[in-house]
C-alpha cells in the first residue's frame, strides 16, 4: 500500500480544509491542534510495535479526528469527521476494512472515551495529552475562550473550573505509556484545580458599604460568607468523596493484580509441578508451600473486591428520627420508590439532616476503605513472605537434598 503518499495526501487535504473554512473562534480546535495530535499519536505509537496497517490507520484518523468541527456542532463532530474521512479515502481507493478501522478510531475520541483497540487508546490519549502537561492551564483557557465564542456568552472562572474538574475526574489515560508519563502531571494539575476552587469559594464577595444601589433600583442582595461557606462545604464533600472512591478503585486494582498473579501460579503448580512429584518427591513441601501461599492470597484478594450489600430497610419513623442515611444505597435498595422519595424530600427540607447524612456517608466510605486496605495489606504481606519461603524451600530441595 502507498502509505507515505496516502499520509501526504491526507495531510494536504486537511490543511486545505482548514484554510478554506477559516473559523477564527476556534482558539483551540484548529489546525495547530490537529497537527499536535498527529505528532503526539506518532510519539505514543513509537513505544509500541504496531503493524504498519494499524499505524497508518492511527495517523489518518488523527488527521481527520476534528475535521467535523468545521461543519457541525461539538456534540456530533466525531461522526461527521468519520463520514468525511470515508468520503476522502474512498476516492483514494482505500480498502473498506481500513476505512472502517479509521472511522472507529475517530469515533473512539467521543467523550466519555471508551476505546477498544490499541490505536483507539493511543488516539484518545494523544487528543487529551495536555491534561498531564505543564501547559494544561494555558490550553484550558484556550478551550474556555473558544467555548465562550461558540455559545456567544461569557463563562465565569468558577463555572469553568467546575466543568474542567468534572472532565478531569472522568478522564483516564488508556495506554500504559501515557499512564506512566502523564498521570503524575495530571494528578498535580487536578490538585491545583481543586485548591483554586476551594480558594475561590472561601473568598468573600461582599459589597462594600460605600457602594450604594441607584435610587431607582432595588439593592442587590449581598453574597456573604454564609453562601460562600456553604459552597465550600459542598465542594469539600464532593472532592473528599471523589478521593475516597479513587482510593477504593486503587485497592480493587491492586487486588486484581494479586488475583491474576496467583491464578497463574496455581495453574502452573497444578499443570506442571505436581506431575513431577512422582519422580521428584523432594519438591512436595516447596510445592505445597507455594500452593498454600497462593490460595490464601487469592482468597484475601477476593475478599477485598467482594461486594457487600446490606438488607436494611427504613420506615417513616426512622426518617423522622434521623436514624437512616438515604445517601447510601444499602439503606434504600430494598424499599419501595414511594417510601424512598418521601424520605429524600424530608431530608432535603432539613439542612442539618442532609449534612449529617453526607458526613455519615463519608464516614462509611472511610470504614469500607479501612477494611479493604487491611485485607489488602495482609494479602500482600502474606504473599511476599510466603513467596520468599517457597522459593528458598525450592532451592533447598533442589540443591541440598
């Protein structure tokens, strides 16, 4: 396949599209961004042994991935970009199988990103590469300005920070290369953004007494410390809950690592080593040591990830006495919707009850994390010592007996 010629023609076609359809309001999603994504995609792909056809599909998808922005809305530009790619590539007599792969790769960049193949993961990471770089704040402001021009409305820094925070909390890098390279920078940018949000919400915005409203208008209500404090408390709860859920995901991932490793060890022991015990009886104790270590670790890891659902039910009396936490699914999953709705409305009316429920929910999350990490620590500790003892016993049996 004429790979270089096709890449050259595609790049020339995209550049001509952007030059023929100038969009000055595109302060971020412009030709410079497309060229940057193409370069980043090639940079990331250089760390993987991709087949030539996959690398070609990746680069062509990168060139086309935002072309739809020129002709349609933000919400459906990926579909338009994929359509435009197919039209151009069909004229170049590109095989339908390759065109379909390119279209799927383009569509994978749609938020929330859910890439399936390696090249889809690479393009998704290249598209949002900046979230983990030092240039994050500058690019974020470019996106903000573009959004304001697109909707013809100014967006306050407070609102924009909330939008960016939600994007970054939902986002994750999909390739292990970007996870290792960019995740620390993204975490730093995320923490900085959270500090900015809390700082802006804690800052008072009262109107000085010397500034008076005109006599022909009603004075505007002052935004005092109470309103700002309330928003600060809400943000604190939201960030704290997000952090605890992230820690829970980390515990589950660590448990999955143990599950995978020990499943392999047990399979190897059963498949190969135990067959040799008839002729190599000296390996019996080391093999049993390995097996016990893997089984105990496996069970401990399963206990970490095993879901626990309470069968608790609540009554109207429990709601009146503020004894039930309606924010936790274990308290309401087995009750009728009408009872749950009535309880939630009652809780929303009472600010103290609502905050108390949020505090209790946060505490319960902490208790769940405590149990998970205790079991996880035991599993890793037992696996470490058991693995060392088993290896030493194998060496002893092999060379000293």
